[in-house]
């Protein structure tokens, strides 16, 4: 399943999950209340499957993790 290929990252794990990753990482900053975020989720599942082994997708909930999004102006 594609959702198993998507890593959920946090402020505490972002450094290792994203910045120190061995392959490129696409980060999806999302929130429960965000309609467009929900619309793109199935597309990210397809990308995760299509690029398995070549690209890591990470998701970060911006309501639960505020430091990293603020650092990058999100």
C-alpha cells in the first residue's frame, strides 16, 4: 500500500527524516482542516508508489508541528 511508503515526520525527526535522507524527499505540509491537502493525498500515494526506492515522501502536520514550518515560512 502506498501509504506505507509515506513517512510521517515531526519537528523532532525532520533533521533525520528529511535533511539527512539518503534520497530526495518531497515534504507535504498539511492540516486536517485543509481541503486542498486532502485532495492531493491520493496523488502523493501514486507518486510514492511510482517513485519507490528513488524518492521519499514525508508528511508533516503543521498544526502539531509548528517549528519546522515556521523556519521555512510555511
